[in-house]
């Protein structure tokens, strides 16, 4: 049923609730300073409440990685994970949750053990799904960033991705949309490599593959600021955090409307979305059957 286009719909993208980072960032100890996350709990609760109030309901709510701050094996991680799950349990049952793994979820250089642990808590680290004629791919971008400890897992994801893109081509889907944690780039496809984007040669290979496959957009987080750009018609959308902000943006969520011929999206602060809901302009796009 979901292979068929039935008209416009929308979803909500959030990123980096990252329970523990706000305290760690404030005290200047990002390795061990994450022993409090009361602020993040409140923000995540506000996000869930805002989403639950939306009418019509979003098709799903995707969280693009760094669910908690504690790296695999660190002291507070288990409690952070449990507290986030407790908040997310209150999401309206008719709004499916989609989880994307970030570097804090599987480690900067993931291993089969850290990925296995993530999967036990949150589900597969890469998978695909269909909604209303649109094909969605969730990727483990850490395997693109540093797969030195688990090269066979990177190879498996690469093989799987090629198979999925072949499926998408055969099924004649309306759009293909990708979710991952680390952006391909922040503003320009040829920008220098740094902590917040993928290494240039890796990025070029992925961008070419995505562009050839007709992928419409890649949605990511990781940067804790809003950013983005495009490469030959492939849009790179970087959304700021639900949790700790590293720039001038506010704690927020992105509303993404999927129309037959385009994607229209806007980043809302949590306060804005809670009090006013989605603006008329986006609702109008949704209403066009």
C-alpha cells in the first residue's frame, strides 16, 4: 500500500537530543561532564508535546542521531538512554518513531559491539521504508566517517545501499530521501573536511551515487546549527538540535512537507511549534491533492 503516491504528507525531523551535552559543554568537560541532563529532558518533552498537538498528524518523527551524549561504555550512558526512552514513550501512538545512529550512539570509530548495543536499544543502524510512494533510507554515517574497527560492516552497508537504490529505480518511487547523522557537507560540496562533515573523497563518491540515483535530499544533524546547500540538484539539509545549541539557532524541529514535485521544509523553534503549530504556507502545500 505504501508504494503508491496518495498525495502530499509531512514528517518531523529532529536531531541531537544528546542528553548530557548541555552540562558537559557548560563546564568544558565533554568527556566526563555529562552527569546531568534535566534541561534536555524538558526540551525533549516539549518536542514530544508539540508533535502530539499537530493536526493533521505527521507520518513519522525521525531523530537524526546523537540520542544521548554518553559514548559507548561511559558512566551515564545507560541512564541517559533510559530517560530518553521514557520521554519518547509519550509520543502519540499513531506517529511512528524512526531512529538514526550518531557518533555518540555508536562511537567515533564504531565496532561490531558498539553497533550491536545500539541496535538492541534503538533498532537497525541502517534500513529503508516506504511512505506514500516515497522511499526513505536510513544510513549509519559513522561507517563513512571511520570504519577502521569494522570494515566488514561498512562493506555490508555499501552492498545493501546499492541493492536498495536498484529497488528504488525499479519501483518508480516519487522521491528518495536519506537520513543520516553526519552531513555530507555543511554549505558547499567542495568545502574542506572537518569534524562536522565527511572526508572529501568519501563525500564525492556518495554525492555522485546519490545524485545518479535521483535522491532528492539528505537530512542530517550533528552540527547543532542549521546549515545546508546543494550538489547538482541533491539538497543537503542540516538541522539544529533539540538539545544543546552551538550557534545562534533555537532548540527546534524541522517540518518537512513532501509534495508530488518538491520538498518544502522549515525549521521551527520548539516554542513556535508548540504555540502556533505549522504555518499556513506549509498547510496549503499539504492540502493540494
